[in-house]
């Protein structure tokens, strides 16, 4: 149901966290009791506000009374205002400037691209450490203003903003550790390298669902651009088509976690081949696609890599192959072992003084075997007794009593014997 338009932050706050809708709960972290408001305030006698406020999809367009915000939000440190109708950064500033301990702010899916963020407004965000601007269509100029005024910003979310290029900030943001910039259209590596220039302390870079093409950068340059990068997510990077792009990831000196699902390069391989080939090519990673790489798995993968490339022409063998041959030596190809169960065997069928070699299916039952033997021994199935002799068993023949028992359950092998005898009255 659509929320009514033109509602203030304070109006929504009073409605959602009134005693009727949000009863007071005691206990650590459960809620904060706020005393009565100043005389003349339209607010309830008291509100029970938690330190994490979630006011998403409430039709908020403006701040409301700033003194009331200050009185009721002094203890708040997380604020979710996503999917509202805020389009004026001044109104956002009025809210945030009166929440002095705010560390996390979510402004996703607000039409904030309709106004310009001035530096004095951005200054009210100074204490924020995590800022979410997904689907806000925030311009790079807005982002630059925020970066200059948020000295402690550690995590920035810029997804779904239709970015095709990156505009470098005039100053570096030394504090940022995580950048989440998925679902844009950043295709050229020259745009991604600007992120390394802007955020030299970056620990985690999430680039999923961009159309990133080949990584055109020297190894030395990559190491300088992302000296602290520990984790990178390149899920569904539609332009990555060659293994050389994967090898380039080894240039990041601290990289230990990689996510690489849904890229064209890997589509022709089985799930097992993908994982093993990636692990073998990325010797420093300890987590691949969210799963820990154990020591045993790494060795298995590196040995698999050697055997995988050992029959390739010399000009097609990657350099990593030679490194691993130095480590493990040249390996023998693995023997091909067929582990599928036998479907049929050849046995000797003995009846009276006759012996006939027959091939019988092991998926049939004793009753079905009797029907098959009717024409051979000229006995009806009801007048037929069967005995199975394992050529290696020391106990003699075993009667095959149970008509519904499958032949494979007897462990019949080639060369074993089946004796047929008429039932005595």
C-alpha cells in the first residue's frame, strides 16, 4: 500500500514508536525510555526509541521539528531512511545534525539527485562511518563532497547508480575500507583504477554485476593501486574472457579472498574444474567464492592443475604450470578407474549333466532369472530350485530362496556357478 506523501521524520517517528505500536521493553539494547516532551509538543507523553531506527518506505519528505529530533535521538547510532521521498539534502542534514552519535546511515532509493549537496550540509555527516547511497543516483560530485566531510568513513555503498565512469576526487579518502559498487556499468579497467587512487586503504572491493572487461594494468601498477586490498568480488563480470585476467589478481599483495562466479571464462568447465583451476592459479587466497580453501584442497588442486595441462602444447601451458612442476615434480597421469557397478556377468549354469555359459543381468530378481532359465532347463518356475556357488567362497552353494531378491545382492562375479535342481515332492 502506498504511504501518504509529505510526511516528516518526526511524524513518522512518533507514529511508529508510540507506546501503542512499540511497547517499552526493559533489558540491555532492548529500548530507551524517553521522558515527556517539552510543553506544547504534539508528541506523545513518551516514546520507547531503540538505538537502531528503521524508518524505510514511510513517505518521509522532510525533517520536522529539529529540537524534537535532538531530544529523542541523542542515543541513536543507526538510522535507515531508505526508500523514502527525501529529495533535498538540507532536510537530510537537519535530521542527521541532530543525531550526534550516528554511525550508520542508509539513504538508498531516495531521489537525492534532484538537489546539490553543499559542504556545510555534508559536514553534519561527519561522524558517520557507514553510508549507503544505493539507487540514489548520487553524482560523483556529491560523493566527492561527502568524502571531504566524512573523515571517519569506513564503508560506502554506491550500487545501482548507473555509473559508467568514475570521477576522481581531488583528495584521497584514507579511511575507507569497504566499497560496494555493484550493479553499475563500469566496463573499462581505467575506471576501476581510479577507485584505487581515491581509496588507497581499501580492504574490500565489491564489483559484482558490472561489465568489467580485461584488466589492463601491469603487475607493479596493480600492487601500487591496491596495496591493502584483501577481498575482491568480480561476480558476473561479463567481459572477463581470459586466464591472464585471473593471473593479474596475484599482483594485489594482500589479496586473500576472491569471488568469481558467473564469468564467461569459466562457463565451459565443470564446477570441480573451475574451483581447482582457480585455487591453483591463485596461490595466496584462503577463501574462494565464500568457501575456505583448506591445505589439503590446495595441494589437490595444484596437482590437478599439473595433470590438466601436461598434455597441452608448450606454447599454451601457463607459467603457473612450471612453478607447480618445480614444487611437485612431473606427475604421472591418474589411472582411469570405472567405479560403476557391473550390470551383467557370465556364469556357468549347471543342470543335471549339462553345463551352459550364460550372461545374466544383475538388476533382475531371482524370480525373473527363473523365467529366463525355463527354456534352458525345461522346468516350470514353481518346480525350480536355484543354488549359487561363489568360486572363491569356502562354504559351498547358497540356495537362492527369495523370489524378490535382486541378483546383484549376492555379489555374483564372472565365472561363478548357478545350479538348477527340480523340486522334490
